[in-house]
C-alpha cells in the first residue's frame, strides 16, 4: 500500500474514533445519615427535609419500615 494512502486511512480512522466517543456522565453520590434532630415517627417528607436543612444537610425524607428521617448531602 502506498504511504500516502496508508496515512489517509490512519487519519480517517482517527477522525472516526474521535467523533464517536461517548460522553460519560458521572452523578454525584448521595450520603444519607439519620437525622439527629427529628424526633418520633417520620410521616412528613417536608418536615423531615426542613429539619435536615436546619442541621446543615441539603435535604431529607422518610425512609424504611421504621419511618426514620434520613438526611442527605453530596459525598
């Protein structure tokens, strides 16, 4: 094969590989911690979230069979 033709094929292959790369999205993980300030059975996600935000977390909701208020933030 001629060197010019071979170089053209290599450049074409590189162009195809560079344009076909997929973008990988990395989602931030959420760390969940039981609320220290929420007392009793958790029945309201809104109240739980407010308590968690007052504790410095980004939010919270009621989880599990025991309905505990779980606060969360990005790890």
